[in-house]
């Protein structure tokens, strides 16, 4: 079974994604989309059972019609922005399981009509450090919404997560609902607004980095395991559809 990662190479931290998913299922095959055009990436996606939008640099605010926020941002990767916007929308159209991590949460929010806080320290008032400090992830509490898919996965309503971002959701896209928040109100996870009612493909996005947390944390390996479970169900349905056609 193949899963597509929007970017799974180019930095030392990329190996964390490989290790995390292999820990959950050592047979999974990872397809790295970053070196392809958006159109090629969408075609590659058709042969996969799930999509992961991974962490990385800032999302260009031009993508959510607020270019005036550009001075608050770091470096952009316009190719990656275009690629992730294309594959995010394509995956949802295919009813494919989708997982967003850190930047991936932000990109999903933008792809479906939301906006971003371009820089938490300068645009909000908070005592919580969301950025890395001396190249180490910060840690802070998180609260989970009861009745959410995330609650069913983690089996907890609160805990501690790692944090390494300076951007965050500002206006949440209408199709999503916030299912985890930091004590300062920063949104830490989103899923479909009516996910618990059924009828939607699996989609979860978290602001933390579960792939580099302790696998014993309820906010780490259980997310990979459940995502791959959803991918397996999608893959089996896809294979049955091919066999009957």
C-alpha cells in the first residue's frame, strides 16, 4: 500500500516521517511528491491510498488573499504551495484519507477557504511559546473536543504536545471544525465539521509534529496507526472497485 507525502525529503527531519509510518506498518510504501509538478503529483496520487501534507516553511499569504502579511513571514516555496493546494483538493475529490501535520494543517485550512495568523508573536498576545527555542521543539498543553474523531484516536481530552510553528489558523475554513486548542486559543487540530455524522472521507490535521514525539504519547503513534487503518480501508475499496469494473 502506497501513501503520498507532499514532501518527504530534503532535510534531516524528513526521515522522521518514514520512521513513524514504518513503526505503524513496516509494509507501507512512501511516495514523495515534492519533485513533481502539481499535475504530475495529482496523477501519482491516484495510485496511492492516502495523502499526508507534511511540515515545512511558511505558506505564502497571497494564497489566502492577504499579501500585506508577507513581511511577517519567512521564506516561501511557491512550487510546494501550488503542489499542496492541488493534491489536497484532488485527494478530497477522490474521497481519499488525508492527514495534515503543522504546515499541512495550515495549507488545508487555506485550500478550503480559511486564513492564517502570519506570525503569532506579533499578531497575538500569548504567554505560550509555539516556536522552537534553540532548535528544540517547545512543549505546551492541549485540550481535545469530546466527541471528535481525534478524541476517539487519542482516547484522551488533554495532554502535552510539541510545538514548532509561528503561523496558525486565523479564520477556520467553513468546512472544518477545531477539535484541539492550546490554552491561549490557538487551534491545534481540525477535522470535518460534520465528521462524526459520517459520509465524509477521513481527514485530520494537527498543528504539532507527532512524527517526532515519543511514540508512547497518545498524540503520536495512534495517529499514524489510525491514518493507515483508514488508508487500508480506502485501498481495499479501490481494489474491489477495479476488480468489478
